[in-house]
């Protein structure tokens, strides 16, 4: 598959319900993205977008011969408008040599989950990581996979299959997952095609001229932009970090698109994604220079934290 071709999902090894352990979430430093000279803040540019931190995690349950699909979450803060915005861009990393013929695939992004969706080691949300079983319980994860794999999607176009999957999750709630949702049913479920005419295209060499960071291992993998989640930001330091570094569960679903496929039924895996602030993990300063923004309007997390502190001090001074 050439870099300009649509990214498709590779074949899952088993059609039975398999709750595979999620890989460690890697940071900018782990995937060798640079930092600003003489500063602790990350300097990660992908095409025309600048990011302060990333999270990189392979999708569990895939055969090693296929190299493993990988989700990448990249975060940034946009202060170019009066209303601060928190930006999360999601990319899919894939092996350009993987054989994905006769497969359909979708990704469901659970963009609205409750504050109960946290990793056990969440004392510092910016560096916390773990598995979906820790964040949402083994019982809830099993129910989500069971429901996805119970949908007969064989032969459906990816667009129709993604829409059907979305409606299945928005239509009802399993009791095992009730405490992790924000309503009586799942809300904010975004379905994205990973195969077919509506699938995202991998970033090409010409688009990549300004990139200084390719947050994927191995570096030969393709990256394709799949989804963007934008929320209104806040000047509250704690609330801001909770929004930027909260978990986004992603359900990756693979199904046979024709009778000749090696997959006989729908298969799925769940990945709990978040960015990792590696400057915290390295015991580096978390508060950076407000001028460290990698691009106009976008601040690093350290710079954003510094700005929030200044705003809070100013507010308290005015009260006094």
C-alpha cells in the first residue's frame, strides 16, 4: 500500500472475544520527537500542526506478522481566539506492506465518558497510563467487545457498517458500563471509516515537508489523520489538565467485506488513549516559557500551565 492510499485495518487473529492487554502508551520522548532547544517542552510538528504531547499505543490482539496497527493521539492548546480550545488529533499508524484485502473496518471514538474513566495510577493525570480494564473494568470492556462482535457486518460497505455500529452503542447501555457513561446510553460516539472510499489517506511525502516528528514505531509505518476532538478550554489549571489528558476509548472493529475474506465474523479491540506529558516523567519542569509555542496560537502544555497560574494570581490580587 502506497503512502497516498487509504489506510485499512489489518486482519485480527481470532474471531472469538479476546480482551488483549493494551501496550504501554509511549510519549514524544519514547518515539524520539524533539524538544525546543534548551527547554523541556516537546516540539512535535506533523505536517502543518504543532503539538505539545502525544500518546502512542499499538492496538492489542493483532498478529505480530502484520506489524500491529497503532493509535496516535496528539494534543495542542489553541489560544488564537478569545475562547481557548483544546485540540486532540488522532492518527492511525499502519504497516504499508500489510495485506488488508477483503476487510472492512471502522473506529468508534467514545468522546464523552465520565470522570470514572481513569487509570489506577492517576495521581498525576498528565503521566498516568494503564489498560482499558483498569480504566473501565474488565466487565465493561468485555461487554463492549461482545456487543461489537455480535453485529453482523459481513459484506457491508464501511460507511454503512460504521453507522450501524454507532447506532448499536447509542441505543442501549450495559449495566457493567453505566458508571463510565455520561447518560443513560453512550453519548458522543463518533464513527470513522478506516477502509473503503471514505477512509483517510496516509500522509504523503509532499505533505510531510514541515514535519520534525513522526510519532510511530517503526518509522516506516504510515500515518493517517482519522479524527479530531475540539473542546472549549478553561483557565482552571486542574480542570484544564483533566480535559487535555483525559482518556478517549477507541473501539477498532474489523469485519469481512466479502465471502473470500479470512475473517468469518466481526472482530474488535478496545484501546484507551491519552497523551503522556513526558516532561513530567523525566522530572523536568512542567511550567515552561509562555513563548515556547511551536506555532502561532498553539501553546505547549507547560506554557499553558504557566499562563493559567498567572491568570489565577491576577484574579486573586484583584479580589484583595
